[in-house]
C-alpha cells in the first residue's frame, strides 16, 4: 500500500468533513484551529511504513501558543515571523486508538498509539476515528486557553504533554500575563548558566517594543 496517498484519501473521506464543521482548516496531513489570541492547535496525522498490508499512522494533538512560536522564530520578528505550523508545539499528546482501530492493541509502549486500517476495515476505522476526533475537540479547545494549558503542562500526570522544561514553558506561555516581578522570580529558579535566560530576556524586551 502507498501510505501517504492512502492516508490522504482516508482523511479526505472520514476526517475533513468532521473537523471542517468544527472550525479546523486542513493543510497537508494536519488540521489547524486558531484562537483570537493567535494561539493554534493542530491535529496531525503521520504515516509509518511498517506493515505492507495496512496503513499505519499516529494521530497527535499539538499546541502552539503565539508567544512560543514567536520565541522559536525570534530572528524573524522585525521582518515578520513565518506562518505557524506544528513544529512549534509547546505541548502535545497522542490520540490513543481503541482496540478495533489499533495496529498493535496488545502493546504497552509507543506502538499502542498507532492507528491502522486495511481494505477490510477501512470504513469501520474511519467511523471510529471521526467519532474520536469529534469527542476530543472540547479538550483541544479547553487547552487552547493558556491558563488551562499551563495547568496541564504542570500536571504530575504521566506521560507529560510538555516539550520544554516546566519553567521555560510557563515563562513562554504566560509572558503577556505575568508582571515583571513574577517573570524575574521564575527566571531566578533556572540554572544560572542556562542560555535560555539570556535568549528569553532579549526576546521579551523586543516583544514589548514591537507593535502587537
């Protein structure tokens, strides 16, 4: 099977109608939802070539707050940062398939997060995936609120959804909401020699001087 083409056709049939109705825009193998504060969430589908008889893929929910995207592209701030994409995720998690749509339902590791379909159960998996995504959207919308995303990042539950250190994540996520005293207190808790301190401070100063 040709995983990319097969997956693309599968998404067009079973996923795009569901997510488009809920406000998502499709680009490639990902669907994007934006907020008024220019934060973005993505649902991304990544095929893996491990089974000649099935299309196997991961489904990830990724969160790209505008400040984190700008920090990640700070060298372009004066000219204008590029359009946001899922590579700038501050947090993410995998959408777990039910047994009927799992490639390896007996696994207890990363393999358990793989979805799969073949010709024999394509429509069944498509229906299950569509329902799972619709059910997941309220959680995605909830995490697009920065305070809620911060609480999830700071949660002790495993596996963690954050992709940076907890302090770095908090500073980047809440830069527009925290007073300077709070920012300085958080910076003081990061190891003194960490290059993030200088990078963050320079970026924060530039962010304050540029028009919104």
